[in-house]
C-alpha cells in the first residue's frame, strides 16, 4: 500500500512539473509571437464585420426608400389580370375560348417524398387555369418502389378527374434535381409551353398562384422570372424551426425585395417561382455543376439581360426541416453550392458585356462575396474562435464596437423582420453561431472544390407525419416504453446523434470561459462564452429540433 501511495505522489509531482513547463513556455511565446498573430486576426475580422455591417445598413436603407416611394411590383411593371386580358383578346379575335391564355407547365420534382407527395400534387392540380392550357409534370426520382407506386397512383387519380398531369421517371439520378428538371423539359408536349412553374414536393401554392404571377411575364417581355415568398407551416413546431424562420424572413423581406426593386436580380429560390422558358433556354437551361442549380440558372439568365421580380405579398406554404440532421445537410448544400458557383462564374460576370457595371458590382460583391462567403466565415471565425482566444491573450486589443455594438445592430436588423420572435433573439444568435461552423466548412469546400463539393442529400420532410405525432399525446410511461423499444429493436446508438465538431468547439469555449472567469476578464466575455459553449454542447449531442425515432 505504501509503495502504491509513493508511486501516485511521484506521478502527481511529475504532472505538476509538466504543467509548470507548459505554462512557462506559454508565457514566453504569448506576447512576442501569439499576440501579434491574434491581433492581426482581430483586425481582419473587424474589417469583415464592418463590411457586413455596411451591407446590412445599405440593404435596409434601400428598403426604407422603396417603401417611402411606394414602389411595388405592380407600380414598376405592367400588370393586368388574365381574365380581363383574355376577354379583350377573345373579343378582338371573335372567339370565346381559353386560347388567349398562355400555355403553362408545372413541374414537381420529388425523391422518396412519402410524407408530402399528396400535398404538392393536390395543390398543383387545384391551380386555377384553363384545363387545356396547363400541363402538370410529376418528376419522380424515387428509388423506393413502394413510394413510386404511391405517387403513380396519385397521378392516375387526378388524371381520371380530367387533370392534364403526367408522371415522368428516368433510369438514373444523374444531376439530381437539375437533371430531373432538365429531362422534364425535353418532352415534346413541353415545346408548346411558354412558362414553367416549379414547386418542390413540400410546397403548396394557393389556387390563384398563376393568376398572380403569369401576367407579369405576359405584359413585361423583359422579365424572365417571378418569385413568390415562402410561408412556413411548421414555424412554431420547435425552437429550431423558429430560429430558421427568423433567418429566412430576413432573406425574403429584405434581400429578395431589395434585389428585385434596385437591381432586377436576386437568387431564384428553386421553387415557388415561374420562369419564362425563353429566358431559361437563352441562359443554357439547367446545369448540375453545383448543388445550387437554381441560383446558377438565375445568374446565367441575368447575364443574358433578363430581369426578375419578387412578389412579397404572394406566399407559398412549405415546410422547414425540423430535425437537426436534415437541417445540417440542407445548410451544407446551401453554403457549399454558392461558394462553388462564385468561383466558377466570377470571370464570366467580369467579362460579360450585357450587364452594367453597378449590377456586376452588386452580384460579385454584395450577392456572392459578402452574403455567401464573408458572412459565414466571419460569424464562426470571429465569434467562436478569435474572440474566445483573446481572453487567453490580454495583450490583444479587442474594441467593443467590433465585438459587441456592431454585431448587436446587425442582429437587430436581421431579426426585425420577425417581430414575434424578438424575445428569442439571444437563442437565435447562439443557434446561428453554431450553424456557422458547418456553413464555414461548407463554404471552404465549395471555394476550393474539395471532396463533398457536389454532395446532394434531399432534405427530409415530415409533412402530415408530424401533425399526427404531435396530436397523439402519449403518457410518460408509454413514451418511455416506445423509446426503449426503438433503442432495443432498431439498434439506436448514441453515436448516431453525436456531432464531434460541435463537441470539440464546446470544449474550447468552456476552457476559454473558465479562464476568463478565473482571471476576471475586463469585458466579462465569460458570460457569452459559457452560453455559446452550452449551445454547442446541446447541438453536439443532438439535443436540437424534433427527434423522430426510426
């Protein structure tokens, strides 16, 4: 026993010697080496934060001017209801038919959409438009034979009611969504169509959707795209969906509106929009070189001189991803794709002769660089790496205007589009900082064309499944029995929910927070660091969003 105690004492003494040596080495290199490097990183981040701040102020300023001037799509472009327009055309032609209506193609791409396929098909078949002037395409890339049969039966059901609906499949999934849409445009009956409306499988347009969008294209030959706003049917489902709603509401309320009003350009959202087929053809059609085929098409069409209009008052219902896994995959695609596209179209935009200089500047600087690259990188690097590191190096000067005041203003500008969630502002900041880790990683993958640059995983939709699960109130005992059953029978593993990047970041932030608290940091950053560390920890163990057992 005495020998064991003596060995433990010797080990403890040895460990303390190692710790003392590490502390001594840290004190030697901190001021002459680490501090200058960290100060340089702080200065670079301050420049990026300022750039982001100026862009946000400019966007909100333009939006205020647009509202004060009363500029709306209907005051900027000609709009005449189709009923009046077609009635006038019938009188002039001496006819009384729907021939004056343009031919519209409606495309619904889907992939194993068991929970939502009926919703989108039903909504598309309910669109108000002459039956002989509309074609609905269900582009089914499903790999599950059972789901394919269900979708095909649904199409047949609506076809038997007189709806002109087609069920189209292909032998492979090359190009993913872009490949399916491109293949759909090759059918002979499509050649008769003038416009194409696109809806993802979880989108449910209102019956008057075409009557509120197509007239803009009919009466304004310079317009190539009409985009509607998204409205989220499950925004109140959980805290994670509420956070997503804040971010996306800013995108639609500010970015899309300003892009439409000031430049006639914005990124196509991939769904809930109507394209002029001529504009698509002149731009080269669908291209699967990135995972943001929608943005790619919009950029190429804009370089051909086409303008876009965004209708903020036209909403299209859809579903937000409510599981953390699904949301991570979606954000990877939405961050990696634009960065990859930026790298590929940069020289083309510079050389383009059809786009004015001010529009080129907007596309390259504001649209791509600031929003798609800088915003992701500075959020993670500055707030989750550099600021925490400064508490370890007191020699570094970190001004509060860059660390606190400007970020607070940016946060308020982002959240003001969703007043009902202002009380959740702190949670939104913490949530966005965690997600910036994945967005930054995806951005660098896209910029440098790394391994997962073209990874495409369809965002999981729960549809009516979650409505059923939420309405079925189980007792605590029964819920526990179901969970245990899933663990035992399905082989659920804790490792399936662990996200190591978040956990390592949480450990780093906890260390910095404890250090700042122990040495009584002058700015009390430990309060923020503890909160941010907890956010990374919770999302690192998968305690975020809706958990749906297999």
